[in-house]
């Protein structure tokens, strides 16, 4: 039997009764690993024998190799199976404006973007600056072109963006009990008072979140904990005290309803969903879905993007003509010597700390334009005039920082691929492919 923090075993023995033995037994079983394939990428000829996660359109059981081409190129994203239920419930649509409020490291953001198909805007926020950088890296690798990455507290965002979103996900900071099997070190932070501490913070986050949701919009609240204080009781509180109404979640494949007897016999919490490790192949998760009262359009101004100078536009267009098959869709924005393409419909961010707006296209140098590594994952092989297939050995060499060679004339920025999957830009100069792979990503 696993060694639990003081008070944990007694708490769930009392809550679960006869079910407690099967619940505790799961902690001595291997954690469930999973991943999602990326629908933003073109299909590749590869068989996938890994079983599908039944509640996730692109989800599979199995592990991802961190240095494998599928991960490096953003064709797959490692995400625990139960966590894949959350964005499925949120059900974002192409063209909407969606907020992932507590987003790092990015699993649910990348899932949201999969549904949106590059249309609309996904604002993905993380309050911790270091984790926001990790979020930005994962968004880039997945090839999301319609994201605005921010680093703010929820209250500040609520002041800047009242009623500005069609859908909001609050994957709330929680006591993490559902991750004890996957990450036993998480147990060291737990004590009997911790769930109540988390619940107080979760209420504040939800108050800010609902202020950013347009009337008629959808808000999904989720945790990776078993704690009723952070699950049913929070859902019941929000249903009663905020302009949010709980709505039913479709439940199948061993997913169960929330338990009213854990929330003062509030039958409304039957509409919420619990994923228990003793009843399905996944870790612990809780999900509640709300719709905001009334119906109204999104509120607020759009971002006023910085225009390109005539010289900048000329240099960018020369790069497109020489190296790409078409220009980038979206609004081009220059910040000093840096070029970005920002999704149409991005909200005004003047009062918000932005980590990255859209896609970093590249840097303006003297009389030329130097593209960013972001294009290697934001674009697909068909978007480049020249993509060069490499061997496994060349893939390893290039990611180490070495040069490659091809008997090809001219000067072009090219996309390097392995098994048809793009992973890096290269600078072709008369037969030599100079290495422009970012030093921070080299292996």
C-alpha cells in the first residue's frame, strides 16, 4: 500500500466507504500515460496501433518519446487520458474567442486549438512567468497560429477584458490528489487543510473568470483532485452565487456524476463529471460545465496592431516570394525589428502583459529578413518552396548543431523534414545547409 500523507487515507475511507479499498488499490498500479495526435498537421503515412482514449477524438494510450520526431515536430502532444476529457467538454468552435485562464504547461490549450482549426482566437494565460515561457514553447511546437499568450493574474485580466470571451476554461490550481499516482512527490504538499485553502483561491478565480465570459457563453471548471471541497462544493457554490448555471455533461466509458451528498445534497451537482481511476483508464479528474445567464455579443475593442514600414514590408515580401508558396494569413505586426502575425479578432491587449502574440515570423536585419524557428512548426511542408527530407542520422546531427549538405543550387530558407514531418529551418547556400536551429533547443 502506498504511503499517503497524514489524514488522506482516513478522509477517503470515510467518504468512499465500501468503495475505498478499490480506490486505494489504484495507487499501487502504474499511472496511465496518453497523448493526442495533432489535427493541425497534414496526415502522414504511419500506422497507429495504440488504443484510443474513448472520450477523446485525437487521444491514444501510450507514451511519447521526448526526442522523437513526432514530439519535436508537434505531431503529438503528451497528455494524461483523463485530462483529455476537459477540452472535449468545453467543445470550442472555429471562429470563437476562447480563454484558457490557468494554462501552463499547455496540454488543454493545445487540445482547444485542435478543435478551433486555426480559426478564431485562443488566449492562453499563465500567472507564473517561468511556466508561461514553457507554455509558449509548447504552443509554438504544436504549431498554433491563432494564440495570444499572456502572463497575468485573473483579476487583472477581468479588468481588461469584461465579457470578452465565448468560452472560458478554468483548469484550476488544486490540491492535486488525482496526480498522486503519476507524481508521488505531489503528496508532500498535501495536508488536511490544503483543499480548503485551494477552494478559497478557486472561488476568486471563478469570480474573475465569469466576468470575462459573455452572457450566453460557456465556462468549464476542472480540477485534478478528488476533494469535494474543490469539486462538488465549488460547482454548487458557483451555481448558486455567480451568474452561471450548471448544465449536464454527457458521461460514458466509466465517467460518473458528481455526488450531491458531498455538497449539502445539492442535486445540481449530478450534472458534473468525475473520472475515478478505479472505474476507468486514467487519473483523477473533476469537470463542471456552466452557461452564463442571458445572451449577448462579445464586448470590447480589438487589438490595434503595429504597422510595417515600407522597407519592412518589402523585405518580408521578398522572403515570401523566395522561400514560401504563399504569405501568412492574419494581421502582420511589427514590434521594433520583430515581425509577428496576429489572429484576426484578437482583443485589445494594451492593459495586459503579453508573452507572445500570434506567431513570431522573424527578425528584420539590414536589407534582409531572417525567419524564426516558429515557422518550422507553424507552417507545413507544402507552405515552403523547398522542403528537404533528412535521414534519422541527419536529424540527430542537425539538432546537435551540425551542417548538412545537398547538391542543390541557390539560396533559400528550407524546411527540414523526417518521415515527412517538419522540425527545423535550414539556410541553403549553394549546396550547404547552414544550421539555424535555436541553440536552446539543441541536443
